[in-house]
C-alpha cells in the first residue's frame, strides 16, 4: 500500500495536535493548587519557638531550615507569648510552608520541590488607632492593669519606662494612679496588636509624679531629660532585700561581726541577673567567699560586682562589652552563702558605697538642635493624655504623630 505525502502530513498534524492536547492537560494539572492542610498555633508562656514547632510535629531538621531561612528577616529568639503561626502541609503530611505573625509583620517560609527554603516578609494590612487608659491601684499595678485587659507585654513596657524613677516592687501604694496612650493596630479579622507607648504618667504617694513622652524612639520627661538613667534601680527582680549595706553585720556562716559593703537581694535560684548599666566585664570567675562572680567597669567612676552566681550569662567573659539589662548571670548560692541570693556591690572611685543611697546619674537629654521639634511633639502627646479621661476601659483619643 502506497501512502501519499498528503496522508503522511495529515497523520503528522494529527499526532502533533494530540501531543499538544496532552501537554496542555498536564500543564493544567501542574498549575492546579495542590490540596494542603493548614494547622495553626501560638507561642505559649514558657515555650520557645523550637519547642512549639516540635510539639506541632515538625522535625528538628525542618525547624533548623526554617530558622536559617528566616535569619535575614527575623530572629526567632525574640518571639513572644501570643505570637501566632501556621504550618502548611500536603495532605500526605509533608511540610510545604510556614507563616509566623509577629507584631504587624508576617514572616513566611516556603519549601520548593527542589528542597530549597525561601523566606520573606510582608506587613499585615491594619488600621492604626491611638488609644489610652486611665487607672488607679487598689492592690497592685499588675492587678489594676490586667483588670483593664492590658496585655502583660504592655504592662512590662510601661514599667520599663519608669524603671529608673519608680521601684515597682516596693514603692507603689493604694491610690497611686497612672495614664498611658499607645498605638494599636487592628486587622480585618479584629485581631489587635499593641504598638509603641506614646506617652505615660505615673503618680505615686512615695514616688511623686512622672510624665514620659516618646521622641525618636526614646522616652524623655517634660524637660527633655532622658527617662533612662545611667543605672537601673536593681540588677534583678527580687523578692526582698535580705541584708543591707552595713559597717557591722553578723555573718551567718563565719559567726563574727564584720562590715557588709553590699546589698543582698533574695531571689529564687536561677533568677536572671542583669548589668545595671553599660560597661566592660573586667572579671568573670570564682572570687573567694563571693563564689562565682562578675565584675563590670561602667566608666572611670563606677564599678559593680555580682556575687554568689550559680552560672554566668551566655558569652560573659573578661573583656566582653555589655549593655544595660544584658543578662550576666543567674542567682545561686556559691561561695559563703546560706541560700540563693545575689550579693551586689558598687564602687565609686574605687570605694564601696551604699547603692540604695546613691544618687543615680541622669541619662542624656534632647539636644539643643532638636529641642524645638521635641516641644512640638510633646504638646501633641500632652493633648492626647488630657483627652484620655478614663471613662471607659479603652478610650479612643485624637490621632497624633506616630
């Protein structure tokens, strides 16, 4: 049988059409969304990023790849309780993607078919509001603010602002009052995130009245002086002072009277101990009766020491530069000690002095070049505070400068 050229061309054309149809069908199947399962969770108090994802069934290897991919955009060590996340898996259980919600950002990681973990981030579309609250202490500042539905994070940020003017462990009294105004971001699902505190007031029987406003991401009083002093009021969250600075104290172990040139802060073993100011570690090791000890030189005038530690902070060693509030160790009972506590001492020009009576040096103030801009923003903040009369648990106030 002889096949003509015309028939051959017809067969070839038909074959090509069939191949194109098959290709397009496969292409359509490839572009169709693959069925997935999405599980949601959040960081709980006391949990880490790693422990949460392990409990949600991800392998250590996958968590490592997610963490490495996020590094240019987000450090997972700063995640906070309440931060939400989503894990995307194929229907047969294989990891496909991860989304993490922190403040007003979404951080995403996607695993490609070639096992590459790509990451990025975007801003969550949110409505910005300026909100405020007014309250009065009945039993404690914590209880008063929590009863008004303020988050633990916002309460801690409020106390941080005034931590150089008020000792919130010992000085608050019933009847003390407070005000604060802050940014709130609300997404289209009604989820709210509390942003920066814009201004705040604390009025106390023991402490007097203090007002703080934010300017260039720092807090200042109404005269433009920084709320941040050179030193913290205490190097840790303590339960009580078990021994004060004294020229003649009976030593519970040596059974003799001798000077006690420091402050003993009683606290549970393992309580983090922080540097009260910026400085350089000049000693890290065992030091006689002080046990494990860290000494920090802050400048040519002040040096502090932290004794009876159970262990040192990560990376703490001689020559290490530290910032105020950096963890330099943990409460213990090493050396001559009858129980867990911190032996804290401060030297001024080499002489041991009573820290509780020390007039703490002030921080910086707004420069003369920026004082006019500061006064303009300060006025807006004071108007916001004045409009925050506290008739309801949450009062909307006029929008001001972000």
